[in-house]
C-alpha cells in the first residue's frame, strides 16, 4: 500500500513523506487523519523550502541570533533590535550598512539576518564583495553578464560582506556599481565594511561613480556602528598574554 501511496504522491507532486508517515498517524476520525497528514505535508514543505533558500544563499557559516550580543552596536533611533530580528526592512526595500572594526560581529549579524529572511521565504545571496565582483567579471567574459544580472534581480536581499577589503579594478568597480544601481529601491542590500565613506573612493577609483554609489546606498538605509573590540582577540587563546 505504501508504494502505491508514494506513486500517487509523485503524480500529485506531493512529498514521499506522506507515504512514509501514512501508517503512523493516529486519529479518531477520517477527517482528523486527513487533516494531520495535510498539516505535516505543509510543515514538511515549509522546512524544505527554508533549507533550500539557506543553501542557495551561500552563507559562509550558519550563524544565528542565539547568543549574539548587541551591547556594543549602535543602532539608529528608528531601528530596534527586534526590527533587525524580524528582517522587516526587506519589505520596505531598505538597506543596512554595518561599519566597524574587524572582529566586531558584522558578518555574524548579516548572516543571522539573512537566515531569518530565508525563514520568511525571502531569496537571499551572501557574497564576499570580492567574490561577487569575480563572478561578475567571469560572467562578462563569457558574454553572460545580462543573464547573471537577471538572476541577481530575482533576489530580495543581497549581502555584500567585506566591502572594500580588497581593492577592485576599474571594470570590477563599474560592474559592482551596476549591481547596486539595479538594487536601488527594488531590493535590500546589507553591506559590511571597515571603510568609512570618505575612503570608498580609494577602492572604486572614479570619484563621481563612488559618490553616486554612496548616494544610492545611503538613501533609504540604516547605518549601524560596531564600536566594540574584536571578539576574535577577546576570545582567543592569547587572552591574558596581550
Ligand atoms: N556581538 C557578538 N555576539 C556574539 N558573538 C560575536 C559578536 N561579535 C562577534 N562575534 C563572534 O566573533 C567572531 C568574529 O565576528 P565576525 O566575523 O562577525 O566579525 P566581523 O565584524 O565580520 O570582522 P571582519 O571585519 O574581520 O570581517 C565570530 O566568531 C562571531 O560569531
Ligand atoms: Mg566579517
């Protein structure tokens, strides 16, 4: 019987899960049984969808809000910790810019927000900025830049980690500018950086383009300042020796 159920499920595009649990679900009526099975199928689909979104996002590590300390992060007055945990800014196509020293939790927070966005069914992409630029360059060389940009245009949240950590060449800067311009008022961007705005021109060469990029990013964005000392140093084995 289970095999036949599995065949029907496949034809109806339902998960195999139904066949597997069909013999174990207990209920007092036929309707209750059906309801329980359907509810499990809904829950199963939601979980697989979330897992797929997290996988597609390409996070470097899977960090969450669990144990994350906000004490040394300065938030703008209009934004609360619970707003961040809700990832509500995505609905308004707002951006977040995380600025602060190394090891202060920028990547961790960007990842936790990204995972929450996936849990809400949003499409997210996490890139180290230099890797995004490499991909753009490669796509251009293959003559597939438009195709690649079109894929990026389907996402809800673009995370550019380590913005300005690696200098870009002129072409790379232009390509990144194009991506940021495309996102403007269409989808949210999170940028993590330890470079203040006045120094961005050093990595993007062209002053006008840098100004235009900052203008687009800063309009509709929240700036978060990471003031603390490096967690890596605080928690390293060298503690007590410094
Ligand atoms: N506020 C925090 N609460 C809990 N853990 C933290 C916090 N900040 C940093 N950490 C931990 O410290 C380590 C370094 O943090 P993270 O990589 O996010 O720093 P970063 O600001 O992105 O640094 P960099 O500029 O060098 O990329 C990680 O293991 C992270 O989980
Ligand atoms: Mg980082």
